[in-house]
């Protein structure tokens, strides 16, 4: 294989490496034909079955992991008893996750348990409501009853889900308690909800049924009104607890200095790890499309940071397989076998090393070691930036995780052989490999993250702040000038 310099010396014109996409205008992926191969005894039919299971369950298929399969199956289907038989309802997961890593624990688990009990009892009271007003419109009233029932059931399902959507829960509470017609809900104007003035769907239910004190004329009427008051009290109690605990439930938005719950954090990590696996595969496809195939990736060398030899390199193919194996198996094993200790003393260091290595991949053709022009095509560089952002999110999520039992003199170490602090991502504009690739923003971690970092090593490092998961801005390989340092 001749280099660009060889072709230029022979009288050819050397194309700009940033225009190399014009030479490979179509992305291609290998398509297997025939009845199968030795590595897949079931052939195409087996692959189709695995793909179908992954799509339905939102889970990366692993034939040797029945526990994960059961967890994914449970989270993807809701079983309901209907007239003596069981009906299964599918709940789409959106994208594949490792359903067995992490669990619903802490504040979300407490809210989910309360919601299951409250919604079950509130539904009974809701169905038993009867109108107290004389000019009762049955069609309108039943419509509002159905809306409240839907909101309560959706709230229970959302709090039960390991993939909780916080804005969705906020919206359901607004619909139940605050929303009024088409106007913007104002949940700050009512620090205390009164059943007589509650807005939202509950307020519409009250008005349509006439469940106000002025409509009560007997003890039986007051019992009906009491049922409505009980429903409002349950929903308001859930909302108050949700408002107090919301910040600690979302591992992507923890307040500075706060350590979130370990179970939901690991669920979030599993999501990002699944995305990392998919991104590695996309990067391999992009490399294939510019004629850098699997065999050539085992020959091409890329720089490795943090080694005693500053010119140390490793095969590009080995780096990608390392990331793929860590995101698929090794990371999950470390968490399952040692919990917080596994994250604090092993998982973090591997993820940080992989992040630093990907951040130093060459982004300009004048860097060393020399790589084919196709490596600097836009599609490859965008895929590398996306992979780097996924790894950066993994590091940001596990940064605050530490085991308080270990104390300040607990496990400590280094991400590089021979001791010393773990390698940090070089600032943009550094002359070495990876110059020009945007690095994570420098910020001061909170007390929890700082304490965990101090135990891991005796120095400081450049990392995203605890809870800071805003991705770095991707670079455009079309520019030959490095960006300014952070």
C-alpha cells in the first residue's frame, strides 16, 4: 500500500484528507448470504430470532444469561387479570439496555411502592364516585373520570419503570393537580393543595360531579365527597415526596456534591454502555466504508496515553475490541461482583483509560503515527467523537460513586502502570496526537466526587463535574486548525 507522499512523488495529486468522503460516497455494511456459517449453527434464522428478541425486550441478547432475560421480559410486559384470564401488554423500551445491571432503589423505589398502593385504592374510590350536582352531564363526567384514571395508572407505571422519564412524571402531576384548560400550568402558585380549589383533571372531575361542600346535603353525599378528598390527598402526598426527592433520582442531573442512589446510577450506566457498544460497531462500519477493514485495523497503530514510553502505541483493532468487551461484559462483571468497590477501584479506571485513549486518536493527518487518509474522513471522525462522548458520559456517571466504608485511607491506585495519577485528556491545541479534538469541560467536582478522587490517587485530575453530563462539542475534521484550549 503506497502512501499519499509516494503518490505525490510519482506525479499524482495528493487529495485533501478532509475531502476524502467524496471518494467513498456510500456507506456499506457486509451482508451475509447463504444458509449460515460455522459460528452460527442456526444461520440467518437464528440471527433474526435474536434481533427480534432484542427489539421487543430492549435488551442485548445473551444466550448464557437467563436472569437478564427474565428482567427484560418483566420490564417489557405488564400482566393484567381480566375476567378470569391474564392479558399481557407490551411496553416498548425504545432501545436496547442491559436490564440486569442496576435496579430501582432508594427514593424511586419508595415512591413506586407508595404509588402502587395509592393508585390501587384511589382507583376503587374513583370508580365509586357518584354525581352530587343536579345538572350532571354523564358524558362529560365520565370523560374526566377516565382522564384521572389514565393519569394515575401512567404515574404508577412511570415510577415503576427502571427507565423513568422525569419530565413525564412532572407532566402527569401537572395534569392531575395544576393544568387548567389550554393555559400553562403554574405549580408554584399553590404550595398547598386544597380539594376545593385543586385544578387539573382532579379539579375538572370535582366540578363535573359537583363534589364541593355546597353540593353536600346528607351523610351519604359527604361520604362521596370524602372519597374525592382522599384521592386528592394521596396524589398531593406523592407529589410532595416527588418534589423533595426528584433531584436525587436522576443520575444525569445530580446536584454538585451529591451522591445519587447506586441502583438507578447503574441503570443509567447500562444504557450508556449499550450505546457505546452500538457506537463501536458504527465506527467499525465507517472504517470499513473507507477501506480500513478489520485486518488493516489490526496493523494500524494508535497512541496510548499514560505509558512509561510516551511514544507507546497499540493496534486500532485491539483498542476497539477492548472498548466493545468492556461495555458488553467486563464492566457489568465488575459491578455485579464487587458493587461500589468494583466501580470505585476498577470500573472507573478502565473507563477513564479508554476515554483518554480515544480522546488522543489523531484528528489531523500531520500527527503521528501516520494513518490512512480515510481515517480523517468526516464520517470516521464524527463516529470517533460520538464514541468519545459515550465514554465521557460513563466516566461522569461513575465519578461520584464511592464506598463510604472504605474511608479516606481506603482503596487507592493509579490508572497507569508504575504509579502516578491517571492520565488526563490533553488540552485542545496540544502538539501530540489527538490535538484539535475537544476535551471534557474542566470544572471543580463536588465534595463527594473530590473525596472519591482523592482516595483513588494522591493528586488531581481533569474530569467532568459530578452530575455534569452535558456532552462536549464535537469537532469538525474539516478544519485543519486546532481549537483553543479550555
